[in-house]
């Protein structure tokens, strides 16, 4: 049975996500409008609003007192300071425990393996404000994190007898022997060797020898 069609709908709202929908800085009034609009469509729903720990410092100055009052009244919940995964992990942990629905436009890609139920029908609802209409909510599926896979190169190995190794065959790598570079021999008549110059002393001795006629 879909959680949306259940008699008692339990919803965990991604407050930071809805407060920044279509905006750069979060708006507490926009979050309040979204929650109220959803409650009008689902009056029997039990709603838990979760915001990031830094939400209070990111909203406008005139909304901080209102946020603090909502937090003290239990209307908004924030994760513990230094929580791993921040607000997203806290939202999914609550929804997983109560078997509830997540109200968010986020896909939570880094948590797909840990919470595969995100792809179940009715477990994720998105919403956007439409001008002249108000907030519109609809079930959605998270966007998968598609990683580009590179083709794997297969290594071709042949044994010394020409046979191909099978599973369990032990292969011992053999380093090829290094070839020593031979120095070029110097010709007695050449003034300079190909590899190195001849010593000046030997050249001077040859020049001093009298020529035979």
C-alpha cells in the first residue's frame, strides 16, 4: 500500500530544500507557505519539518527570532551539531524509522545504497510554487547518479609453451635482461672517436713523429 494512500500519512519535510526553492538564500516564510499548502491537501498528515543546523544563520535577520521560536516549540527540528551527512542523513533516518514520506526536491544520490526505498512508489514527493496557482505537489523518483564507466582492457597472456593460462594458474613475472651498451672503438687514424674524444697527449705525440718518405 502506498504511504500517500495510507489512513495516517507521516511526512518528513526537507525544510532547507523547500526554503531555498527558486531562491539563493533560504526563506522561512516560503517554507511555512509550503508546509501549510501541503497540510491543506492532506489535513490528517503528521508533518515533521527538518532544517540544517546552519539554517538559523542563513535566513534573513528578521526571521531568526521566528525560527528560534519554532525550534523551541518543536515545529522545526535540526540535527545535532557535527552530525555526519548533515540534514539529509537526519531526514532519511527519521523517514526510515517511521516508514514515512520525504517531502523534498532533492534526490539524495549519496544515500541510494543505504536507503533503496527512495525508489518505492510514494516515498518521495516534490513540490514547487506556481505563480497564480500556489504550491503544487507531486510524487517523484530520485535521479540516479550515473557514473561513466570506462571500458576495461583485457590482458592477453601466453605461457612459455604457447598455452593460455586458466583459473588457478600461477604466473611469475620475469624481468627482461638488460643489454650493456658497447663503447665504440677508436681508430688510430681518427682524431675523434664516435663516443668520446681522444686525449690530447696521444694526438700531440702523433703530430711530433716525423713523416716517412
